[in-house]
């Protein structure tokens, strides 16, 4: 009986009425998806050259300092073996953030 109930519950939860995540905040992303998001911000920064917009986009990821977010994203990018051109884009964004936050630590 317990097995039948568990099977019915699994079928209901997986197929009939599965959980759907919609309109979730970017700060709830896994670290690899956050790195992807930061890479997209870096790509947009390369085109727009607008640091204010880049900082606002990074602020969606949480309360942390933008330079720290980019630093963590670069470490994740190295861990996941991102393309070297992607790392250059992130480094360019980090360099721009250092002009915004003078005295911030170097990003590896």
C-alpha cells in the first residue's frame, strides 16, 4: 500500500502537476549560472561601455560588491573551463569596476 501511494505521489508530482519556477530572482541562481549571467553583463559592457548599467545589472545578483561578484565568476569560469575570450571579457569588466571602486583588490 505504501509503495502504491508513493508511486501515485511521484506520478502526480512529476507529470501531472510539476513545480514550475517562474520570475525567480537572479540571486537564486547556481554559481555556474551566475558566472554565465556575469559573462553576459561583461559582453554587454564591451558593447555599451556603460559601467553604471553594468553595475545595476550586477546588483540583481545580491548585496555583494560587484568586483567581488566578478572575481568569483572568474574563478568559476576557470573551474568550468570557459573559453579564454570569455575570461578576457570578465577581466575587462573587472578592470572597469576597479576604476569605479579605486583601491579594490586585483582579480586573479
